[in-house]
C-alpha cells in the first residue's frame, strides 16, 4: 500500500551527502584492495617459483641474479603474511614497483599513459553520445527508414568486434581512399579512426536504449498533454522526449566508459597508439606483473571514480532520484 | 447571450479508423456553451478516441472522417497542423486521466502550466510566472509558489490533477475536454476535483466529460451520451437517460451500478443459477476468523516509521461478508496480508476457527491453508505464466502434486462450470483471457481446495462496470451455494455496501467505524465515514 | 517470461546493474510482417546451422586442407579457384574458416558455459541467500566490474599464462558478472511476485515454490542469455587470439587468422575481412536468435 503523496524531502541532506561520499570512497578502497589481493595470491597459486612468475615465467630464462633480485624485491623469503602486508603497504603509499620489462618505475610509466587513453575514451564517449542521440531522434522522426537504420546499428553494436571494425575502417579510409593515416599519429586526423572504431558500436548500443526511452516519452500521456496544449512535434521532442532519452544514456555512461577502456586495449594496439591498453597488453605478453598490477589498479580506480561521477550526473539529470 | 448561441462544438457522423479497425462509427454530438456533456462507455467503446479526434490527436495511424466537425465556430476538418496547434490549449483545454503520467515527471509543475501561456500569448516571462501562480491558486492549491517549483512526483494525486486542470484552463478555453479526470483518485479527492470542474462550468466553459462511470457523471452532466462498440447508442438529457433509459445497454449499465442496490440484488442480466441449498448449513455462529488488536509498522532506513495498521480487530461470521472500506494508505491490504499469514503482525493475533493462526510458523499453518483462499485485483500476476488454465486448476486441486489436467478433468470441469467459464478454455493460457475471465479463473482456483473463507482484495477494481456486476453476482451466488465467508476489501464504498453484512471503515491504519452495514451507512457517526459517503458517487436521478 | 519483463533492462537498470553490452530490450515497436518474422528466425538458424555443421564435419564443406601450404598460390584474391582467396602461404581462406569454426565455436561455447555457470551460482546465492550473502556477492561483482571486459581477461592471462584453456576461463570470467546481476534481478523479481504469494496461500512450501515456480520461470531467460552469450564469447575469444594470447598461429582459429592477416592488410584485405565476417555473422545470428527467443517467451 503506497501512500500517494511523495515522502517529504529529508532535511538532513548535507549529512546524507557526506555519508554518500564516504560510502563511495569505502567501496573504491575495497575494490582496489580486492584487486591487489587477488593478483598477489594469484601469482603464488600458480605452481612453480613465484620469482620465476614475476620475471615472466619459465620461458623468460631469467638469470639467477635477476631471480634473486626479484626474491629480495618481493621479500619472497619472508613469511607470506609479511610479504602480503608489506606489498599492500607499498601500494597504499603509491609505490607500484619497477616494471621488469621497461626497467623504470611503474608509476612513471602510468603517468605518461593516462592522458592519451583518457583522450581516446572521452572523445569516443562524446561521439557515441552525439551519434546515439541523432539515431534516436532520426528513428522517431523518420518512421520506417529511421527504425531500419537504428535496428541495423543495434545488431552491429552487438556483433562487430573492435578489431574487425578497425581493420575494415583502415582498409576503407587508409588503404583504399587514403584519407586517413592507418597509424594513430599525434595529429587530429590520426585520432579519427581509433575514435570511430570505439564510438560506433557504443553508439549503436546507447542509441537503442535512448530510442526506446525517447519513444516511450514521445507516446506518453504527458506528451499528449503537451500536444493538447498546442505544443508542436519539435517542441515535444525538445522539451520532453530528449531529456527522457538522455536519462538512460547518462545512467549507462559509467558502464560505457568501462567498455571503452576495454576496447582501448585492441584499438591502441591496432593503431599503434601509446596508452594504458596497449601497455597492459605488452605487460601481459611479457608477464610483467608489477606493470599489470599497476594498470589494473589504475583502471579499477578510474572505473570507481567514473561510476561515482555517473551516479552524480544521473541524480542531477533525474530529480526523481534521491527525493525518495 | 443576445446572439444565437453558437455550439461549443458540433460533430456529425464522426468516424475514426485505425487501419482496418473501425473504432468510432457515425458519432454525432453537440455541446452548448456553458453546459456539460458526458460521454459514457466501457473500455473499448471508442469514447477516448472520440475525444482525441476532437482535438486532432487521434494518432498518426488513424483516419478521421466527419460530415461536420465545428469547434468554437470553426470547421476543423481542413485545419493544417499550425492552425490545430493554435486551437489546442487556447480554444480547447484537454485534461487527461491520471496526472502522474500526464505531467512530465522531469519538469516542474510551473513550467508545464507556463507552456500553455508561452505557446499562445505574448506575455513576458515574469507576467507569465505571475499568471501561473494565479492559476495554481484558482484551482485550489495551497502555497502556489512552492507548488510551481515542485515536480509532479512530489505532489499527491489530487494536487497533480488540479495542476493539470490549471494547465488546461490557463487561457479560459471555451471548451474543456476531460478524459476520466477522476478515475485514478480516491473517492473523497475525486469529489473535490469534480466540484472544481463544476465550478469551471459555472464560469462559462462548456465541458465534455469522458467517463466509464454513470454514477460519477450523474451529478455534473446536463446531457449524457452512452457509447458502445464505437457507436452512441443513446443520448439525451441526463435526468431522462438515468431515470428512463431507452436502450438495452444503458439499462444494463444502470443495473450494474451497485450503489443503492440492496444485498443479494442481481446486478447483471442472464440466467440466475438456482442457488442450491447451502451444502454446509450455516448454522454455527462461532466466528470463522477473528482478528484482535492487529498492528504492523513498516520500518525503512532513512525514513520515518510508517504505522500501516494499528489496533485492528474484527470477527468474520460463517456465511457472512465483512467489508473493509478505505482509501489508499488506509491499511486494508496490510490487514489482508496479515490475515493470510503472509505478513507477521507486530502485535495482536489472527485466529482461524478459534485456533491460533498468525502465531503459528508457516509449517504449522500449512495443513489448514485449504480453509483460506484469496483473490486479488490483478489475477494474472498471481498465475504462473507457464501454466494453462487446466494446469493451474490441476495444481490447485492436487495440492501441487500434479499439473496434469487429465488427472482431475472432472473436478476441473466442475470448477469451470461453477464460475461460469466455458470448458474449452481449459487448454488456454490465462494471458489470452479477458479481465473478467481471468478473475473467474482466480475464483475457481481459490475454490479448488474447498475453502471456507475467501479473502477478496479489490477483486473488481480493475474491471469494467458490467463485468464488475457479473463478478459480484458470481461471488454472491457462490457464497450462498457454498456457505462461504468473505473478507471483502475495496476502496469503493458502493461495492462494499452492496456486498457486505458487516463493515469496517478504515483510515490511516485505524478502524474508525464498524458494525452492521446498513446502520453504519444510514447513520454514520465518524466524520470520515460521512465524508466517504458524500463523496461516493450515487445516481442522481429524478426518482 | 522474459528478461525485460521485470524491468531489468538497460534503460531501467536495477540500481547498480551494468548490463553486458548486448543485452538490449526487445520490445517490438512496429507490427512486423510475416516476412521479417521469418527472416528473424531463418537468418540465425541458417547461419548457426551452417557453422554447426562446419564444427562437426568440416571436411563436407571445405574443398581444401586448411593447413596445406602452396606458396605458388599465395595471396590469390577471392575468385573461382579460391572462393575467399588465399593467405601468405597459399592456404585457402574459405577452408580455413570452415575448419576454424570448431576451435572458435567450442572456445565460445565452453567460455559461455563457464560464465553462465559461475553467474548462475553467484546470482542464485545472491537472489535466494538472504541479505548478507546478497551484499557479499554484490561486493564480489563490484570488484569484477571494476576491470571491465578485456581488462579482467588480460589480468587473468597475465597470472595464468596465455593459451586456449586460459582464454576459455578468462572469457568466462569476463562475462560472468553481468549475467550474475541479471539472474539475481530476475530471481528477486520472481521471488517478490504475486505468483509466489498465491502459491503460499495455496499451502505450498518454500522448496516447492522454488522448484516448481521460481527456477523454471528463471530458466527461460537464462536460455536467452546463453544464446546471446555465445555470440559475445566468440567475439571475446577471437579478440584474445587476435591479440596473440589465444590459439597459437598456424591453427585456423578465426581470431588468429585475423591477427595473421593484419600484417598484410594493405596487400590482401580478404585475409582479414572474411574471418572477421564469420565472427560477425555468428555473433549477429546469436543476437537475433536470442531476441526471437525472448519475444517468443513474451508471446
């Protein structure tokens, strides 16, 4: 039995906000701790010498000195608990260790890699948003054609792998037409293909979700009310439907950003673009555990922060959330 | 009124098609300025489509044809989109059912009302803001400044409906069309909204009111037109139509209204099943169900505790119906859930046939579960979507041992017959049944274990009037035939009055008045009972 | 019963739910003709049937030995001799795609099984296990979500080393958290449904309700998820092979073929295009089929 009146807004809003922030920070710290812990014990669960694993597995043919160095670095001769807590302490103080393949501190490498990946992901998210809104609007306004277009994009977004889309785009725009460089250069032109590769599938997905929400708003009672007030179709779209369409897009943006980070692994390596994804891949290939740990922690932290932002954005965009 | 009165609107031979579906057929209506025409019909009668066609919003896939279609003296048949937009909101105000969905949940109330002014006037934003506040005050909202800044979700149902009315009357349109303006509201709130609409009419607006409820419109309408299957089957002055209906369908609708019909009066046409002498002679007088000082408080984190039910007690006598009436939030359903053993009371207890019930663990209740059945407002959601009608009944008959309808074909046929469903429906999925058939199936399933008591929670609230009449008649027959006892819950006072031997009037989780039905309602003591009674739509006829 | 019926859809996420990239609401908005409805079923059935046949008896469909090196024919463009052209060693691309169906699809199927199996356990525990277990599982999922998609798979491979077996587990791990949340949401919605209340009133025990009402009704959406997941898993697995972390090079696995073709992208586009097309066809067919199933369930 729900009372028809909405419950009154709580008066202790600032306190609630503090709790919310503390909760988010706590959740984030937990996630980082769990990732670090999983990797720490993961290495030691693999049969064989952990020092060997840290140095890149048996295939790396690490010298005895290097192995001894790794043992000393990781305190592998000490009890497990001591190793674990000193590792956690190092990570907590920002010491991510030294990359075994690059021989420089991981933190330094990461500092270099964050801006290019962030640029790529943010641009792709923006492009995907614009495309998605365009697709949603087009499908509302143009009937069958728009729906067919939207439906096609939907299937593409679900089925086309990034690596294939990238290859096709390179074949088309670099090899055949020669318009754009196949390798990501520092110029804006060099960003077009990587961003397009990441943005197109995401746009298909966001577009589908926005289209449904927009169609719901467009056929809703409140849109009928607006029309009955004399509102034009453009007015209904602008003042009502667009905002409703944006809501699920905002709600999904945190998740979308995560999928972009994942896609960056493929895109950065195809377009030979420096960034987190490509470095993670080479670190994985070289089994450079400190580097993998660093990238994993950084990605997780980014994801936590983005999710928190997305949460705030959702609350700002939808005044209904948080009043209940 | 010196010049000859120009009708607020007039249509002749209005036809609306959705593809091959002919949903409105040759409808002719005329409304004089300052008067109120009620267009009454059940779901699917085409009444709402007629209203939407009048403002050119029947939908993109519709075809509208008419010999005459004049609104405010203008032939609207050849109107372009731009001209239509000028007409809507300015010459015709439109009020939809359920303001929760008819106001944009993301926009402030003030903005929604302001839209009408913005679209049709050249007033400055500050002038419009002032006018919005005046309008909010005019429709009876307290603290207009606060309301204008709120979202529809922050307002109660009645306040929302008032705000929606404000947006429709912002420019004093000569014609106001209200589509089921009070259907989603509690009776007392609905009465207030109807009063507000009546006041508008006195100020000179003509009003077309769309409704499924003859009783509700009887107090405001000057003229009534009754629609069935897309046609107007009868129209005329309200008094005449209500007192002396000419068409069979109108008579059926009037008969179906439970208000003012004594207990056991049939509301629906059709053969009366000769009530077999009660199988179980109802001679015992010990109560079948006793509730004493039930209380339930819901605790939610970050919110004040909500006392849903406090100190509710009653007795249900064998073969009797105890009606529980109250508006939303009154604690009716919480009480029902405690009686059904789905919710443990914080204090107090329920006894079934004098033995502990609510205090038992679920495993202790289970052997006696067959004594107690339940039917709900939305029967479909209480059926397993994977099961056909026959399987549902077999499952209920076998206590869940089998779902093979063949094992119980005899009993299934008997049950279907008992509730007036055709035998051929046994293989169908409940999803494909109509609302009335679904509720009959729910009753059949509840009767399968041979219960002595049925808990009926708003069993007819989602049904059209004539279907409601059939289901109420069925419940009445079954009660007499099987000697059942009912705990009957409804927000609708006239349904409760028609069905109950005793009543509980609930408000805010408390029983404010109780006793034998007729004494309570003919001589109400509590102010809330009085308010409910005066708000409850009754036929206002010349009789 | 469908996945979207209880409002667990991307546009209406259960608080904190991150749907897998392809789980989209499938509300049929337009009256679709018999032809499109037929296409919706025929397309996925034909595509998946073809590749299933290729998985079981590739020799029926493939004209050449997928591993036979024939340097004379290297880099032949698509034509009558070699339908889809040849690669740098003169191996027939079409035959390699046919033979590649088995490793590609089996890896996808195994990964889906692992992902769904894990998700089923986590989702059921969270959905039925009470408040504390629900919160605990929620935390675990939160951690898995923090390394989205390939990142989680890569971290796992970094620990366990590359290879086909690792790929299967890694892809399973990657897809599990999204499905787990969906299954949990599905079960919670079912658990709270009036159907359960009605069964309780009819005197059914909790166990009886779980086994006769809840699980059977939850299974249909899980079948839909599995179909959808298969397409996704094939794509993920191919991505890992493409990155050089899956099947080793000479094997005719689709992702590995693409990876090899990358070097010759400007020279022989068909080496990249057609294996990729096979992946796209399988993934699209799985998506379309899962939607058809979902709608069929809705009726």
